[in-house]
C-alpha cells in the first residue's frame, strides 16, 4: 500500500511541475491514485496544497504576463512619443532655419529700399535773361532732394553764353577742358578768408605814388588771412607785395604763405621781410606749393599791421 502511495505522490509532483494536469481533473486523479478508498486524508491534503501552490503560481505567472504585456505596450507608446518628439524637434529646427533665411531676406530688402533713391521729375518753364527757353520735358530731376538738370537745358544755357562744355562718360568739362598753365588768384577757388581781407582791393597807391590793385589784407588785428583751394593742381605761386599809403607810421608786419595738405598739416613756405609804409614792393616768385591742397596767405606781426596788397599773383606749374 505504501509503495502505491509513494508512487502516487511522485506522479503528483511530476504532474505539478510539468503542468500536465488541469486544475480539477488533476485533483481527482491525484486523490484516486493516493487513496482509492479515500482512507489516507493526510496525503490528499498534501496533494491539495501542492495543487493550490501550483494554481497560485500559475495565477501569478498570468498576472506577471499581463503586467509584462502592459509594460511592453507602455514601452511601445513611450517609443512612439520619443519618435514624435524627435520629428517635432526636426520640424522646429527646419522652421527656425526658414525663419533665419526670411530674416536675412528681409534685411536685404530693407537695405535695397534704403539705398533706392527717391526720384521726382518736374516740368517747369525756364527763362534765360528774361526770355522763355524752348520747352523741355522734365528739365529737372529731384534725386533725394537734390536737383539735376536735363542735358538739353544745359546745352541751351551754355550755348546762350557762348561757353562750351564737353561730356565724357562720367565727367562734364565746362569751358577749358585742360588745366590752364597758370591761374590768377582772383579766379582761383576761394576756400576761406578773414574779416580783414578782401579779394579785390580796388585801386591803391603807396607813398611813392605807385598804383596797384589785388588782394587786400588790412591792418585790423583779427582775420588777416585768405586761403585758396588748389587740390595739388599747381606747384608754384608768384606775386608782388605792396604796402598802401593807408598804413600808419610805425606799423609793421610780414606776409607769410603756408601750404596745407589733406591731413591739415600746415607748412610755412614763404615769409617776406618786415614791411612798413616805407617799404618798396616785394616780389616773390617760384614759391614751392607742391602737393598743397590749400594755400593760405596771412599777415603776421606784433600789434596792428599794415595795409598790404598782393598784386599780379597767380598759381602755375613748372
């Protein structure tokens, strides 16, 4: 009998481990194998406990499977969210790049608008010495507020005054095309002058009765200078210095000439002897003004100076 029971228990254990028996059918078979006459309850209880443990383990396994499936689904959902996040980040990066390109295009367009001149054409009646000129369509163009005149209008004006001009590409020559060999100071471009200076003295004379005219620099204390713009076009200056009989006795001064370059460096290139109302005319010739942008003539000396007139003065090249 014990052999049968032992053999039955072994069979139960094998059945539990391998999962051959189902929950209810296995229980009945185990009971019948252990004790066909239902006499040994202890072994039946052992078998039932084993079955209960098996069923509990099976239930836990099922629950773990469900939890694993749930975690797998959650992991898959998380993976999908991560992929969607990466796609959104890529889209954001592309949009930022497009936005940067649009900003650069907008900046370029703003620069183009800023650099585009404002042009307005005007058609007006033009008069030359009181006589209406031939009507010209749009004779004036206003470009950024500055006036530019039609070439036909310019031709009529210069033609009326018998003054020639020549247009070459981007240059307009009025009058003489080539630089004159010499330029009188009276026709030179005035750059600056003081209050005590005049470009035209009118007729003056010295104590010897000599008459002359030219640039006047009086004996006032302030503003005794005059300057001309030469732009390196000439390399010499010449002239004659006179002292007018309007100079009081005892007054004295010197006439000095300076060159000024594009960096405002000022260099003295000539100084006359001391001048009084008794001085004879002083001739200066060949004074070097090479590379001068501006030529300045001034009177210097202590106190009140003299009435000086510079005649026959001109710039030239040699």
